[in-house]
C-alpha cells in the first residue's frame, strides 16, 4: 500500500450498504466535509437525522452500476459478499478508488484510523492486519498530540503564508520556519504573538 492523502471534498463518494457499518463510514466522512451518497434498499434509523440535516444523500434502492459509475471513491459495506465483490471488480476495472470493508484485498484502498487536531491529521494503518491495533496507536498519538496543536498549527500556517509572501531569500525563509517549530511556541500563545511581531518588524510589514 502506498500512503497518500487525497482531497475528495469536491468528488462524489458513494457507499453501497445502509446498515450500521455504513453509518459509521458516513460519520467519518463528515469529519472531512464530505457529503456521501448512500445506496441501499433500507437504512439504519440513525440516517434519518443526517438526512434532515442535509449531510447525506440516500438512494433507497438496490445498487446498480449506474449508481456508482460517476463515483471517485466507492465504499462497499453491504452484508451480501457477492454484491460487494462484483462492484469491487467493476469499479477497480473502471479506475476508481474502492474500499471493500469485509475483504480489503479485493479493494485498492483502505481507510486508516484517524485523529484530527485542526490542520494536523494523524493517520495510522496496519494494512488490514489489525484495525484494533491501528486504533490503539491512533489513540496514543491523539493523547500525545493533544488539543494544543490546533492553535499551534494555525500559528505555523500563518507564519508560513507570511514567509512565502514577504521573505525573499531561501535561507531566511528556512531560518524563520525552523525557529517557529521550537517547543516554546506550542504552549505559550504570547510567545507566538511576539514571534510574529518580530518577523513582521524584520521585514517591515504590519501584522
């Protein structure tokens, strides 16, 4: 497996299956501002609230190829392995990303265990060997990289954008960006403010 992060927020994501596993897949997708299409002849009651909030599009029917042919990412989570396997083969042949929940080897993509800290994405996969261990490692990382990192990453992003716009020389850019990740700026917001003021004064701009 080759690890890669792909922005699918503007792409069509389809889930085939409407049970509790499909619901959990939808919950995960919503964390990334993705509005999935879900195809199934029946749905878990938990979907009702998501539909009312406009967070998911339901297609109450047996899945057909026309339901998924324009999907960028397809997740197969029905309780019918024949259906899952058939769609996996067709979708892979059509060059789509396919997650086969019950038999990952028949897909070409896997959903890792993820923790979010604002712009920080912590992602762990065991290549299907043990999703339970992946979640344990994810939880350990989430504890180590706690909520402090949300504001810290916003600070680093702002610094990087400023440096790209106002600092001309590569050596100067590297110096300021390297300094910004020193531990003091993680825990002390006032030091982050002082850093930015110093940077702005150095290059004669006003924050």
